[in-house]
C-alpha cells in the first residue's frame, strides 16, 4: 500500500510504501530532508496514483487532493496555482 507524505515547505508529496499509517509515518520521517519542514499530512494514495507509482511515474498530488495529471482543465489549473504558492521553495 502506498502513502503520500506532505511536508510544510514542499509542494509535492513523498511516496512511501507501508502496511499501515504508523509504518508510513516512520518511513516518511526517515526520508525527511533539510528544508522540507514538518510532516503535516499523511494520505493513502488513490488507486489512480498507485497505478502511476507502480509504473514509476512521478505522482503530482497536492495536499488539497488536486492533481495536474487528472481531472478537468479547471482542476488542473487550480493545481498549478497552488504549486505557484510554493514557488519560493522550489
């Protein structure tokens, strides 16, 4: 099972494979790098995201659930606008 770990100062999630939420948190914290900030959210990957992860594709899912890879043009635009809020950290 895949989980997406969201960080305070990072616009994209870290993907971790784990059996449960507790294990996912421990694995995410082990992969935390300087500048990420603290862990703010841990979400189970959606089925469409898990399929991309298995294929080795970079998953672009935001903390609010939006993604530039899926959805209507308006939803993709909202995801791009959220990314631009983090531009100073990228």
